[in-house]
C-alpha cells in the first residue's frame, strides 16, 4: 500500500484527521480537488465572520453616538473589504498547507474517485491505502424556482462577494444561521433586507424563546423577518426580481420586488460521483454516508467524517470526528461519544446554544426547570452598550442536572464553552452557581441564570 491512511477532502474534518493520523506515526496523504481548508476556511465559517465583523464595525460606529462619539460620513471601499476578507482566507489556508508539511502529510491535488475498496484515483494518480477517510463535505441545497447564477440569485458562496454597489433590496430565503448572518452583513452595509422562513420560527433547530429573542433584536436593527412564509418563484422585469411570496398558513400570495435573492435553504452531502458503490460503502436515502461511533462506514477500513455523514453540519463536529477516525485507525480507544455539540449564529447579538432546548428536554421526559437572566441586568452588557438578549438555562428539577443553555448576547459563542464543559462533566446547576465568575463579564449571566433556576439570582427582582 502507498499509504497507511488516505484522507479524501481537506476541509476541517479532513485536515484534522490527516494531521492527527500523522502525529500518531502513520503515513498519510490527503487528496483535495479544491483549496485546502474546505468550505469552512474558503467559503464558509471564516469569510462570513470577516464580513460580519466589518458590518458590525459600521453598526457599532453609529451606536457610538449614544456615548458621545460621532464619526464623519462613512466611506465604504468594497474592493478593499472583499480583499481584506480574501486575505484572511489566504492566511488560514496557507497555514493548513504549512501544517501538512510540518506533519509530513502528502497533499495530493485532484478529484478522488474509488476504483476499489483500497484504490483511489486522484487526478491522474492511482493511490492505494490501508485505510481511507472520506471527508468530502457538503454543498448548498438547490431551490429549483431560484436557479443560482451568483449574480442576482446567489447562494452563500455568491453572497460572499459583496457587489459594488450593494444591492438596494435583498431577500434571503431561509432564516437559518447562513440566511441570518448574511442578512445582518448586508443590512449593516446598507441594503434593505427581508428574510423569509418556511418554519414558524427563525433558526428552527434553536430553543423557541432564544430564536424569538434573536428575531426581535434583528428586527430592531431594521431587518424584516417573516416566518411561516415561502417563496414560490420570480420573474425579472426591468432588471428587478419580482418574487412571489406565500403565507404558508393562509395560502395568501403577494409579489415583492428585490435586486438580489440569497438562497439559504440548507446543505446536502457531497457523496455522489465518489464511486462509493464501487468500494461497497452505503449511504442513506439522503446521500449521507452511514457510520458508527468510531466513524467506520459499512466497509471496516473506510471511515467517513464531517458534513458528509450528517447533521449538525458544523466545522467543530467535523474536526472532532476527524480526530476520532484517525485515532481509531491508529489503534487508540476513541469514539464519537459527545454529550452535546455547540451551535452558533454569529450575528450581533449571537445566538449560541449547547445541550437540550426546553422542548427537547420535555420530550425526553425531564421535569424541566428553567432560569433566565436578561442582559439588560448585566453591568458588562451596559458598558458595551448592548443589552439586548438573555441567557436561558435548562435543568432537571429532580436531579439539578444541567441540561442545556441558550444565549442571545454579544460574544455568546465564547462564553458558551463553560456550559459545554459542564454538560460533558455532568455538572449540576449548583456547580455553576458555586463557580466564581469574574466581574464584570458577560459570563456572569450564566452564573445568574443558574442561580435563577433556584430563584436566587441577585440581580433579578
Ligand atoms: P468541507 O469543509 O465541505 O470540505 C470538504 C472538502 O472535500 C472540500 O474542500 C472539497 O473540495 C473536498 N472534496 C469533495 N469531494 C472531493 C473529491 N471527490 N476529491 C477530492 N476532494 C474532494 N460551521 C461552523 O461550525 N461554524 C460556522 O461559523 C460556519 N459558518 C458557515 C458559513 C457558511 C456560509 C457555510 C456554507 C458553512 C458554514 N459552516 C460553519 C459549516 C462548515 O463550513 C462545515 O460544517 C464544514 O466545512 C464541514 O467540514 P468538512 O470537513 O466535513 O467538509
């Protein structure tokens, strides 16, 4: 065999797998048909956060008038903005290349296709490996009445290139993380943005109260959000997009006019065209590769990780699965046996959660107790001038066990981590209450929410 391990795909899942396998002494190659770093570094997590930050600076600069700081007229150099974002992507993807070199991971360039269960064609090379890890990720799901041309009708990749001038009126179809993040970017850059969502709440996977709170704050910022609404199609007239919108409940239809439409209705696994059938690897009806807790597919020496194996389609889940697959191949005891995977919408404020929603906890039969703490009572939030949001803690009233937390707050993703650790360590709400949190911090809101589960929060009347 040419290699102990061949990883197909150098996204966050694939590159973590390749590096960990090499660290454990295995001879590793990683095949990539695009840029190393995958969706996350090139057209996902990183460039969206760069644009969100730029937009947030605009919002914050306007906000600064509240404490007596005003700036001159804003000038937006869109070419520079796009270039700055691209520069960050380049730095990070270059970093992955350097990590491959430092760890002696061979980077194979080209599209990989299975020829048999141990042989893969990569570009014009034929490669054999004792173990193979499929980490081919996902791509935007299509919405047939809105074929993407990356000009007027864009998916997340098209939306990453900010046009000059910014579209005057933009419609985002889908109020998941991607739809809402871009809605805020373009809203801050000066577009009039409407977001529609088929489901009755934004971010359908999130806790209902948290989703409601985020929608309330985003509306306050000027983004129009309509849930229970679908887009049926559009016609183009004089360069404008006349979109038919429909109320899902009443069936009432209307036409509204936009300059750009973002289709953000989810992602589908990239498992086709890989020759998985030739290798004997099974997929579900929806194209996800079937794996066990060791990330092993139906063929014992072929593993699969990341978006291609299913939800949640998140970079940190892909990374963890990559480490597990590499460790199992190296003979270590390792498994994807996590209690909870954090999820974040990186708007300002962020919506971040980990563990069970209130509805999920009830459905599981817990005697649920909740504790809320509004940011309006947080001294730190006041000093930041951002008091919209809250922390909602979910607990089991019978055992005091921590079950989850849902935060709408600036930087929520950063201070959510303590709840993740608490869940992994089976912490009780009292464990959180007994922990001294620095003052003044936003993370004190976690402490107060925990205290409020026992109706003992100091700053709540
Ligand atoms: P991918 O990152 O999709 O990488 C797969 C790689 O495999 C690609 O580079 C592809 O070129 C390569 N490949 C595919 N087929 C072949 C083949 N046959 N041969 C060779 N190479 C192949 N997640 C978060 O956790 N946080 C975020 O903030 C976040 N923001 C996002 C924003 C956007 C706009 C999008 C679209 C996604 C975002 N995600 C975010 C999701 C995140 O990007 C994915 O969950 C993550 O990239 C999945 O990693 P992966 O390794 O499974 O696959």
